[in-house]
C-alpha cells in the first residue's frame, strides 16, 4: 500500500475508536450504583437487561485499561476500568477462586463457573489493570486467574461438563487463548515455561488443527489429532481461525521464527478464500467442512467480530509479509465491514447482519457482544498502520 493509503486507514480507525466507539460505552454502560457494566444495550444505549457476564465485565476492564495504557492516560478511562475490576473483585469468584459466568445486577451469582474463558478474561483484565495502576494485589489476582486457566485446559468444563468420555475431542479454542495469554502475560509464567507454551500453541494450531487439504482450521479434532467425521469435527469457525493467526504472528515475532510468517499469511488467505460469501459478500460465521447443514442456525449470518479479527490479522501480517493479495483482502474486508457495521448516528457497531448484509439485530451489546472486539480491533489496526507507515 502507498503511504497515503496507510495514513488514511490509520486515521479512520483512530477516529472511529475515539469518536464513535469508546464514548458509547463511557456514556451508557457504567453502573455507578452497583459497580460493573451493563452490556445489554439497544441501538441508542438503553439498558434492556441488567444481568452481567464475567466475559464482558473483564473484557471491558481490559479495554479501558488498555486505552489508558496505550492511547492516553485519561482519568475517565481508568475510572471506567476501576468500576469493573471492583465488581469482579467483590462478586466474581466462587469459594475455590473460579469465576462465575453471570450475575444479577447487584452481583448475586446466576451461573456456575463452568466456562474456562471466564478465567482467561479475568486474568487479562487484572493484568492490564495492574499495568495502569500497579499493585501487588492486582498482580496476584492476574496470576491466580492465569493459573486456573492453565490448570483447567485438560478438562475445560470440569465437573460442569455434560459430555461422557466416549467421544473426547481436542478444542482449538484453548490453544488459541493460551497463545494470547502467553504473549500478553509473559512475565507471569513460571520461569522457562512460556517458551514451552509458545511452541505448543504453534504446533497445535498450525499442524494439528490446521487442515492443509481444505485450508481451514478445525475447531475440534480427535485426541490423536485425527479427523472426527461428526458435526463437531466438521465445524469451521473462520473468525476463530483468523483471530488465532494474529495471535501467532505476535508469538512468532517474539520468538524470532520469521520463517513461519509466510505460512501464517498463506493460512489467512486460504481461510478467507474458503469462507467468503461470493454472492452477498462477507465472511460466514460457521461452516461445515463437508458442506453439510451446520448445526448452528445462525451459520450464514455476518458477525462484527469475525470481520474485525480478519482486519487485525491481515494488517498484522502486512507488517511482516510483502504480499499484494493480503492487501487486496484487507481492502475487501475493510470496505465490507465499514460500509455495514458502524452506526454513526448513535455510536458503536451493529453486531449481527443477515447473510445479505442487512442489520439483523440492532443491539449494540448483549450476552456475547460488549466493549471488546470493536475497540480492540480499531486500536490494533491503528497500531499496525503506524508500524507500516514508519517502515514505508
């Protein structure tokens, strides 16, 4: 890309973040009475449900802490982060230290800590908050949640699992998030272990879960790495694959294995070739590797986070790999996403489009969508374009 185009993209992402996205969450999500955040917000920011979810509480702590640490040391952003971290500290954990999945507005637990990713996002929240407001207590909470996540990887749902042992599959998600945690929280890993996790994640994602014949990452494989001809075994989630690729770009850059960058670029291009809707545009949410009917009824919707993770992956790869096809894919995904998801009347982005690219649900937040994927992607892409501009 020419320098003028890089500067325009950098400025567009930064303006979107500062003027349309972070202000929406600052204005509408904070619960000043009970702490934490409302995530169930309609198009204009009205609260339509008061339940709170650990994923979204922790992710928003992380996001406002990261904005404070990376963009500007703005007191209001740190205050927002503190609103969530205090809620998690008061209400988040069961007697064994595991993080509940959901709560009432007041912080009464509603759902057991069955979800390993609650530990993951709590670890990230405490860690980034500690960077903004350092304390031994925040660091210990980050380490505690990290250790819980790493310990639970072998049996993510533990006693809350409904599955029997007759069909055990390896889930790609734990390797993906282990790579992200290892990169973000390197200093909290035991001495000498972080490199082990780096190499383990590279092998798991690039060799075991990546299907070379199809050019996609499989969500689930057999324990020996083999193919499971089941709905779970055939499940493809393109957004997860693209998100994992940019996690691995960071890991590969850190450990100095630059020769892997070209393979990661090839993986990204093949995932996009496989999952792009040639009729209506956009990336499918779920797919079946055999083309059978996917079990997820929302499989052909176009989701905000899928396209945002693609933009991060492509712009991150462009720093390391000179490839015109990556640039073409970036423009294609960018033009699709920025034409459909942003709401410049009321702020933030829509999350759910139908296959044709029309707004399917006009909410701005819910049980799964909160203050995370949109602002994180805008921040990461801004950073990526700054690096490309400097290297130009």
